[in-house]
């Protein structure tokens, strides 16, 4: 199905919004990306990027040069408005939809009959309907799907991203997409947009099911990671090598245990299950327990490091990695950042932090006298304790002989 759209406005130029805007532009659409951070706007308009994502800068540079993509600080008129803003956790693990609400307020004045509004931000069930209601309040002269169904002036749909950082450009194009239209016509028009670049299947459902699909995918992964993390703590107690145990157990044809780590981070798995728990707290008992297990793991690692550091009067601890997963610069909800912060507050000594994908420490770690950003070589050479928190590729090839006289705590099993 070919798209009849020519101009798209993408609200939010983060880890999903910018790649999506760039891909749409490469397929012939005129795209304006909106971000309230002036540095982001300036960077993109220079054909550069403010995030780490393989091959993305070359794509952005190309479409900016041709005029297909530009960035701006205020929403502009378009045929399609695509919302890709953050949906973080607020107080008491409740969803914070303020960014979505702000986007709705910015879009509403520019709507004209026939426009399509798509929410991509990971959201609690019912958020797409709230978008429709919010737009209706701002534009009583137009009709919306919750009011007029198929006859609405404005179509609205939900289409969650489901990409892996580090492989975003490939997965945006090749992964299946779930299209949740508030009406069949909303879904049909949304499919028309996504089929301009998606080679995978566009699977049509209603908006509530699409919202729950995204949350379910990440809650499933969270529960399985929690099993692995809990298993690792049990194995510590019983003096069993958890990595060997998992290798052996996974030889069973119907067992596939994931790898444990220092916790769970990122903008999806560490957050999305709480959206389900918030919506159905009495029913989501397993998901809540999984969240508690995974949230406990960083504190467990900190306690382990403190116990091992007690043998030193003024230990030097090399903390390898800050990002929430390997080979990216994304620190959102990272358990490694939490661990380093807690060590800085509870251990007497020096912390040498190694994160090859950033140039300066995040605000939560900056300004501490005994905590510095260091190179891999310097950190290991000076360290009494080497704490591996992220399995970056460049850590894999560290000469193991350099670790022989060190206390090594490998939370990822990379050096087992």
C-alpha cells in the first residue's frame, strides 16, 4: 500500500524519533523533526547526531543535505504528526505522560481535516484514547475517533517501536510493526505511512491491544531476566558458578535461561512493566515481583563490592561500563550508574569509571572528588578491584594477565 502523504512532523528527536524521521526522509517524505532542546535542533540541522547509533549520522547527513529533513523547536503544519517523546516513571512508579500531553497541546492548533496523528511512545493502555480526547479539547471545531468513529475528521493510531539500540536502522525497516488504530480507517491510513519503509509485516489491531502488546513484550523479558538474576544470587549463596549452571541447564531442549547481570536498565524493560502494574495492581503480582528482583540486583552488587573492598584500607575500584547495555551510550535507567553512585556514597576509596561511549560523567556522578572518568588501561593498572558492569566488546579483549593480581567481580560473565 503506497502512502499518499508528503509531509510528516516527528515530535521528539531522541533514540527513536530521530532515526524514524531520517528513515521517512530517505523514502521521499518531507520531514520536520521537533525537539525543545536547542542543541539537538542545531546538531541535526548540521547533519550530525547527538546520540550513538551505528550508520545513523550518515543517513541524517544525507537527508539534511537534500532538504528532506530539518529540525525545529516548534511544531509545524503537516499531514502526519508522529509523537515519539519520553514516557518516564513518575512518583510511586506511576507513568508520567506529561511529555505526551505537551506534544498534544502543541499539535492541536495546527490540525486540519484529514490529518493523521500517531503515538509511538511506549504508553499505558488507554493513552491513545487520551490523546484523542486531549486533541478534541483543543480543537472543538474538528471531530476525533472517540467522538465520530470512522467519520472523524482526524485519524489517530498507536504504533510502538520495537527496536534494539545499536541496530535501530536495520530493525526499523525489517521488524514487524503493530498498528493499533482507533478505528479501521485510522489503522488503514497508518499502514499506508509505515509501508513506505517497513519491509516486515504491519499487523493491524485496535489501539488498546497495540499498547498492551508493547508492554507485554518488555514485561515478558523482565520476568525472564528476573529469574536469571535471582538464580545468580542463589548460586552465590550455594557456591555454584551460575554461568556454568545456565550453560548446562540450557542443554535441555525446552529450557532457555537468559544471562544474569547487575540489574535491568534502559527506557523499556526497566519501565514498561510498571505501566501494567499501575493499570492492574491486584492482578500483576508476578510482574511486580520481577521488578522488585531486578531492582534489588544493583544493591546486591554494591554489597558484594563493599565486602570485597573491606580488605583494603583505601581501595581503588575500576568500574567498567555505565550504559544500560553493551556498545551504546544510553545511560537511561542504567543499573551500572546506580551501582557506581551507591559505591561513591558508601565506599572509602577511589572510583575509576570507564565508559568508552561518553565524554563526560552524567550529572548524578559528576563533581565527586574520588570519582573520575578514566581510560581502560589506566583504570585496570591502578585498580585493586575490577568491577565489570557492562559487556562492551572492547572489554572482552582485555589481557587477562593484567587481572591476575586484582579482585575481579564480573557481573556479566564475560571473563568466566
